[in-house]
């Protein structure tokens, strides 16, 4: 038993150590990708809306940026999960908020919980999607007034911007490949 525990500890220690050994170029491309992704969404927000209406920038995009620019090999960061997770959660969040508008605690808890199960069922698990469902319930009155338009704008438009920037930036070096699906990568290499 003691030997088993020691062996497990050794494996965990080695994996944790190897995860921290990332080339400095990885950090640079992570920075560039996340800066461009969030920056483009913010630029669209400032050009088409007043500075007081931060409808395009929602908090869950920051968490998505960590995944799609920082942990690009994670199954949770792949395009199917990024797009599907956010869209499922946005629809669920808006639907439940319209169903139960007066009890914020209940609509918030139901939105996040149902969203997680739906992402599991559809194999589109993307943790920041839970925040998207929550934002549909606790967001500003402007966000809540959007209703199902919240799904298209800011969620779908923002996610597509994050994805396009991720495809460009994450394939700039030979050591980075995004998405993991080789078909997408081959199409990308043929075009550029």
C-alpha cells in the first residue's frame, strides 16, 4: 500500500513538473492570442456601442481565453466544446431566466446545473459555459433585456472571434497545433 501511494505521488509530481516546463515562446503566443481575442471583442464593443454598454465583453470569455490560448491541447478547449458549450449554456440560461424571472437564486442555480448536464450529454463540456448561463440570469438589465438575442450577440459573435484568433495564433509555431482534430489543421495549412 505504501509503495502504491509513493508511486502515485511520484507520477503526480512528475506530471506537475512537466506541465510547468513550457517554452517561453508558448507564453508569448498565449499572450498575443488572448490579447487579440479579448481586444477584438472589446474594440467591437467600443466602436458599435457606447462605453457604458459592455455587452460584448462577458466574464466567461476571460476563462475561455485561458483554455483556448493557454491549454490548447485540452479537450475542453476544442472548437466543438468552445462553441457548443457557450451556446447551450446561453440558451439554457435565457430560457430558465424567462421561466423563473422573479427568483434569481433559483433561476441561477437551475441554469448552471441544467447547462452542465446538457454539455455532458452533448459532449461539449466547456467550464466557462457555466458562467455564461449564470450571466444570462445575473447580468445587467441590458443583458437580460436581450432575451434570446443574448445567444447570438454577445455569445456567438464573441466565441467566433475567440476561435478565429485561436486558430491563427495557436498554429504560428510548429510546436502548437489547434484544434487537435487533424482535419481542421490540414485545411488551415493548405490555405496558409
